[in-house]
């Protein structure tokens, strides 16, 4: 039966009578089994490329000097002992991709459990800030793979060999994150060389998929809506006096959204976001629409006695004559034309539009309609490509 007296006697026997030295390794090569229990992914900062995780490492190793299963008086009375890192040998390990603390891991408040067979179990808890290489190609439908890497700090592979436990990652206690969904993990064991020695290293990789709803409502939908509003500048009548102001407002709105997206994307990213390419392309279209709108307004207010350029006449005659060029009655309609039946008058004329029939106002309306259709096709194809890329590739 357990008693504190029995435990005190056992501690004296193991640590004093046997001259236990905490600086001496239990064996020539100590096999250390490691697993990671995740409590929470606090934050994945895309801009800073930093993953903040609340978790604890579980380290297990064997120390035959603390074996008491064969000592009869204590075998059944004391089944487990607790001590701290200050009194027993323990492996010196470090999170080598940490961006906040690169010193040896320590947790003096966490006791080390010792079983009757000399198996030591140590839980090292903490909040770990680690570097994460971000891939923003499919932002905001991206999936990131971040990792926590552990390696031996002082002991080489000959002294300490790190290996994974049977269950390397435990996510049963994981709390849900509002922005990221935990998908799964990958582990790898590597050998790293420092100076002339080789050390063992363990990497715990985590796959995190972004919850896109917030970004769809606040970034994607407004961006696509503004893209289609760029086309509508060519539907405004020139006489309204709002064409330039409208086009500039759309361009400035796009510039604002480009800034918002850029604030969330790391400047050192090796990939460019598809959404950023879409926004920049649409921004360029918006700036070109300002230039094209100025041309349309200039055509509309040109002097009547100034001839319409031949190239503009060709556009109206060949492609836009039936839909966009309104015939102007600059001359008296002949008596023969007045006698023509109404049905014949409504029939589309096969006579080529002449230079006298073409006015600057006709040309401006033709250009507006042509640019509207051109912009609509470009924006539609660009938006369709964006949506397909983000949904299929993700």
C-alpha cells in the first residue's frame, strides 16, 4: 500500500544511494519517442508568414538507473514517481523553425513521470510561433501547409535519437478556429548536419484550409461587381455629364480593394495570387475606360463641319451600321421616298451609309456600344476564368 514514507525511501535509494548524476546519459544512445498534442491553432498570419500554435510535446525515454520493478518492498507500494527536469537527465531539444525563441525547450512546471520500469514521460507545453512558407496562388481558397520542427540541440545522433511515437499527432483536444479548418498532418524524420556532426530532426506538418465565406462576401463579390460596373460607363449618355466621374470612381474603388488584398498577402511570397492578377487586370481595363470615354466625349462634341475620319466611318459602315448608326435627315426626303409604302420604309436599307449621313454623334454612339460589348466579353471571360480556377484548383 502506498505511503509517503515508502516513496521517500525509494527516492533516497534511486537518487542518493545509487549516486544518480543528471548530467550523465542513461545509455550510449538514448532513444527518445516524441508526439505532439495540438490544443489550438491560434493564428496563421499570412502577411507575417507566422503560425501560432498552442500545444504540448510528449517525450518518452528509458533510464535504467530509475528502474525499481524488481525491488520487492517498493514494487507494489509505489507505482509511479514524479520529479522535475532539475533532478533527472532529459534530452535537450529545440523548435528550430521558431521565430520567437530558439533556446532549449523547458517546462519546469510540468512534472516528469517515472514508471516502475524506468520509463520517463515529459510533457512540454507552450505557445509556439513558427515560420510558415505561404502559398497565396489560390487566395482566398488556399490551403496552407505549416510545420513545427524539433531537433536535438546539443546531443548528436550518436547520443540522442529522436523518433515518432505510434501516434505522432493527437488532435482530439483541438479547438475549432474561426478562419482555418484543420485537415490533417504529415510527419517526416530527417538528419541534419551542423558543423561536423549529424543530428536527428522531426517535422510535424499541418494542412490548414481557409474558411472562404468572409473573403467571398467582403472581397470577391465586391471585386467582381465592380468589374462589371466598369462596362456600364459606356451605357451612360454623353449628355449626362457623368461618364468621366463614373469611370474614375470605379477605378478608385478598384485601387482601394487592391490595397486591401495586398495588405493580407506577404510581399515575399514566391507565388502571385490569381485574385491579385484579376484585380490588377480589371484596374488596367478601368484606366483604359477613362481614356476611351474621353475619346467618345471628344467625338460627341466635335464640330459638325469637321469631317468624320475614314477609319471611323469604316467601323460604322462594316460592323455597326445596322445596330448603332442612326440615320440623320440632313436633306429633304424626295417625293418618291414619301410615296413609298410604310412597309417598304421600315425595311432595312441596303444602301451603304454615306459620308454625309455620318455625324460625330453617330460615331460616338457607335463607339460606346462597341466598347460596352468588348468590355463585357473581356470581363465575363476573366471572371469566369477566375471562378473556375479558384473553385476547381482548390
